[in-house]
C-alpha cells in the first residue's frame, strides 16, 4: 500500500518578506522557493517520491531536508491527527477577549470558573423549576481525585471496573452506546508496581472479547516525566492509568471523518461509565486533559489509524 502524505489541515503558511513562515517556524527564502506549489501538491495527498520529482533536481538536497522537517513537525502527515493537532487551529478562530492573566492567576481563574458554572444561557418569563430529587450515591459522591491512598487496589475491584467494557456474549454489543455499535476505542491499562493486587506492573491491552488484560509492553518508559508538572503528583499517587485509543479502522469505513467525532463522544461515555463503577468500589479517578503523549507512544506500538485520545488516573480514595 502506498504511503500518501498530506498537508495538515490545522497548519497554515505565509510568505513574509520573501521568507517562508509555517506557524512559528521560519524556513527562509530557500523554503519559499517551493511554495505555494508544495502546498497545492499535498492537498489531496502524494507519495514523497512523486512530490520530489515535481521540483528541479538542483534543489532536491534542500527539499529532502525540508520534507523531513515538515514530517517531523507534523506539517506533512500520513496518519490521523491527534486531538491537540486537530483542534489547535480553533483558537485562532475563537473571538477571545478575556483577560490573558486569567490562565495564570489563581484568583482570576476561580472568578472565571464561577461565572461559567453559574451562567444562564437563556432567560425568560416562562420557566419551570424542577423537583430537587435525591440522586444515587455514585452520582452524589463523584469528584475528581488528585490525591490517592497508598493502599493497593484489589484484583476484584479492578475487574469490576474494567468489566463494564466487555462484550455481551449474547449479541456482541457493549454496555455503553457506540456509533453503529462499532466500539471504536481500544483500551490500554498501565498497572503501577505493587499497586494492584495479583497483577504485575506493565502496560496491558484490555481485550473486551475475552474480558482479559494482555501484556503489551513492560511500561517502563511511562513515568511522571510524560506529564505536565501540575499533574505529576497525581500520576505518581495513582494505582493504575487507563488510556483511550481511537481506532479509525473500526468506524471510518462507515462514517468517514465524522467517525473521529463519534469516537471522542464514545470516549466521554466510557469515562462516565468507569467513573460510576469506580465510585461503587471506592476507587476514585482524575481525568488528565493533556500530556506529552509523544514520550510514551512507542510503548503502545499503535498503527497509523490509531491515536491516543485521553487518559485517566485511578486509585483508592483516601
């Protein structure tokens, strides 16, 4: 099968004073000699050999290095974009008139958070106040846990939580909704050393058909260094991590590009399900919004159509 490379839909270029600028990277006047042609050639995908042949031979030494760098920086891509790459460009479109300090000053961030959680999107004369009914304990008690007990999680509790994701043997469906019933997410579990009774440390693939954990890697490459500084204590205190991987082969043949969106929705549904199961057993969790996934990707040995979406840290509540 041919390896086709495409210009990332999240990346823009421009020529300023005769120099090529791609996002924050400057490729100078030499780089500008290949544009906009290189951009147009890669819109619908091209093999690298064909791309190089479109330009004069005396320029190919520089072109080879340029292409290598564009691939390294994910400007030219041949696989599904990560969520960070996919949504990066939305910030440019968003009309952001908020105080820049809000992101870094705790008091301003708390003020912003209060405004958002207390917002009224629609107001009017006609409204109905709903009955304040009692919610189930697993809903009432839910909260993000950032400090875990050092006690290990039992084999039976881990089994209870992950078994929510298994196949139903009668009809091969799952206990959660998925677009087209295709179950597009692959689940991996990183067990920490001595933190889950009866299971050795390592990175495991969760097999929903057999309801089993299959060792995928020793997981030694996975450490707190893969996390932003604010999340490292959370990682170091947890008993195990669940990683969510979108598998394009499972749904894109049916839904095309929208399959990725449906996969992200499915990820959120599974997060809710695992959270509820954990609450039942006194196991808390914390969703990690982002991390340096590139540092741990080799452990997963993913194919081009698989991409890491999200992770959750689990452990006993204090």
